[in-house]
C-alpha cells in the first residue's frame, strides 16, 4: 500500500491525475487546477457499489419474469384441483342441468382438443418441414422461396379470429353454409400453426453448418441422402421444438375454434361431422355463464347443488390444459434427446 | 517409377463470371504425396475441389477441361458425381464429424450414404480397420458409441480421415487439414499421411511450406498475376528440387518468404 501511494504521488506530481483515474483523451491536470484527486480506494469502492447495484437490478428482473409463471400455475392448481377427479376426466356435459349433482366433466373437450391439435400437427409438421427444406436446401435465393418466406411472415401476423372466419367461410362455400365440425377447426388452426412450423424449422435447418453438407457430398452422398441423413438428423432437436412451439401456439386457441368447431355438450370423435368441443372453448363457455341456478332450499337439501360449479369446472379444465401442454413438451424433449446418438450408451 | 493416377488437361474453373484457375496441366503420381502451395487466392483449393467434382456444388461454379482417373474422365457426361467422390475422398480444413452420430456411425457414414451394407460384424471390422489406419483405434476403442464431436480437434480430424478411407478411395484430397490444429496434433496427422501414402494417392493443400517439405514427394506451386486474375500453375516438380533450386524466380521468392 505504501509503495502504491508513493508511486501514485510521483505520477500525481507529474500529470496531476493518477493513471488509473484518467480517461484516454483527458488533458493532464496540474496540481493547482485538479480539485478532486481520486485514490485507488475511492475508485474501487465506487466500482464495487456499481457492481452490487447492477447485480440487484438483474436478479430482481429475473424474479419478476418468474412470478407470473409461478402465479398462473399456482392459481390453476389450487382452484382447479377441487373438481379434478377420474369422474371429471371421463364424463361429458350431457344432461347436466344448472348446479345440481352430478357435476359433469370434460372428456368431450379433452378428446376434441387432442384430436384437433393432433390432426393439425399431422398436416402441418410434414408440410412445414418440407417447405423449410425446399427454401433452405433447394432454392436458397430463388424467387419462389423469397415469396414463401414473405407469405409466411404475413401469415404469422394473422389474428386468430380471422383464421377461424376464413375456415368457416371456406367450408361454407365448399360444403354448405353453416358447416361446423372438427375438421373446419383443424383448417383454422393449420393456418395459425403453419408459419410457426416453417419459421422455426427453417431456423433449425439453416443452423446446420454447410461443412457437414459438404462432407456428406464428399463421401458420395446424393442430395436427398445428404438431406435425410445429415441435415434432418442434425436439425432434429430444432425440428421437434418447431412442432412443440406450434402445438403450444394452437392448443390454447379459443376464438377460431368456437367459430369453426363450435360448442357442444356430448362427446364427438368424428372430425368430419357435428360440432366438437375443445378445452379452451369449454373454459370460456363455463366461465362466461357465471353462477349456476340451484333449486329452492328444500329441494337442495335432497340433492346437492353448487352454484359455483361452472367456475370450478373452468379452473379444473384450465389445469388439465396446462398439464397437457407440459406433457407434450416433456414427450417432445424426450424424443429429441433419445434420437441423438450422443446420449446413446452401450 | 510410379504411374500417374490423375491426369489433368487444360483445366479452367469458374465461379459465375469469375475465372478462378486457368489452363492447368498436371500429372499426379500414384501412391505419393503431392502438395499444392501458393499464396491465398491463387486457386489451389479450388483446383483441389475440381478433382472430386466438389467445385460444382457451389452455385454458378463450372469447370472446363478434363481430369482422368486411371484413364476414365471424371467429367464424362454419364458419370454420377457421387461415384467420383466415392473413389476420391476428401478431408476438410476444419474437423467436422457429424454431430448427430457416434464415432462408429461417423466411420460408417460414407458406406451408409451409398447404401453399402455394413451391419453387425462386417461393420465392426470396417470400423476397426479404418480407425486403425487412421491411428485412432487405441484412443477411441472403448467409446465407439460416444459422439464424435466429443473428441479433441486432432482426434476429430483423424476420425474424418478414417471416415474418408472407410470407402477405400483411390485418392485422398486434403484441404489444409492441419491449419486448425496444434503442433502435436499436426505431427500426428503428418505421420499418418506418410503411412497412408503407401496405400493411397494423397493430394494436400497447405499454407505451411515446412509441412510441404516434410511430407510431400511432389510439390506444385500456384500463383496469380494480380488480384482478380485467375490463378495458374507456375511449376511442379520433386519437392526436394523445388525447395532447393526451383526453376522459376517467383517460386524461389515465394519459398524464401518474400511474398505470400
């Protein structure tokens, strides 16, 4: 310490300010004009204080981001768990009147959501991945691929209600005015999912380094073999996230499905005929009706009745929807990890 | 004493409207190491890539002239470029094993790309043989199912060499295979090249003239007259002669470090 002060006092005498306190283009100050002469200790204190402050800001921001996630899950869990039972998961709303027991369930909504989302992805995943391969592998700078990319960008900005109206209008023209069924919902959701699949898988495919393509070709691979065995295999985790992201994008869609697939109380497995219930539509439908009617007091003593039942059912369905997304996510990541040679041990 | 493996006649290569190399004539001897040296941009890598028809994979790139491997023109109309590349292997500047594949699958990838059966024991034999030929077997024999990208840079490059020779090519092209490696890994690759030359014809592009002097029997010097002009072959000869008394003054000044 004493050596430092000795050295710095010599510098001070020469140029007015210590080397560690000077900025590169500052004019040297003389002892007379220099008002405050910074010492190593004061500078270091300031530096540490600023570091502490920034640390606090970063940690607080990180926490603020986490709060809504935990809050949403916690609310859905605490409010939805009450009605969640095997009965609730295996029954539909057929013949359920007001708030009187039995309270009904969401089987028809779960089957509808799984079926509509599943078929949508069966259409969109190959379509989107093939489009991404075409753009990136076959026509990198062609006019058609530029057109597809800008069409995708416009498509991703379409409000979901418009997608629903589009599908409804399309099928009104094709198979009669007022056609509402699961497949109309599939078409509406496909319009929403396709841009997500194309954009994300295009990103995954374009992240595969060209050196790998060259290596494959140099080993005598044809273009299609190179794409299949090198590009797609290397991009697989990204392609899986493309599908997961698209599922997450559409599984909570409410408005287009209410228009295109409708709202109904009974279970319908047939995509092509009759209305089909979905979880988001169910949640909205239950919540929007508010309190349920119960018979007068003396009848209620004979038959249980819960005026809050609609809201409780909505929360339970919301919890199921969250769990469904979580399961899709987990399965997707598991598939991606398993298919990588890296994690295989013998 | 050796017959010529590759015979190149009047070769011109273009990128769109730009001519990268002009009128190269060259005989590459069999079972020897031929080194291409020259300043950056002189077309030596481009020329190397015309030898296994990788040049044409770049958009707008084309080649004029002829290259014959054992009398067969590589640019013959009916010939599939994939067939050419099966017989003329290539190792790139940066080690690039396939990240989605294990060490074993990397070695067998060339066979699988060409639908050559390599299941079970036959595959095991090929893997062991190729890895032994690449001096890598002892280092990886216990982790053949681990990913290839987990190896060190030098090991990855030897894996890429094993991957190339698993197809038993006639010729092995190497595009600055050591420029991304440390001196010890470089030494291992150089030793390997000297061993491989007993079974394969090797063509190597290098920026390192000591390396060319150490490992090659023939050296070809490429140069360009000015930036934007195509590169051309200045001279080619026995490495020893090229480095001790080159014929052309520009070879002499390049080798002695006056430019490049």
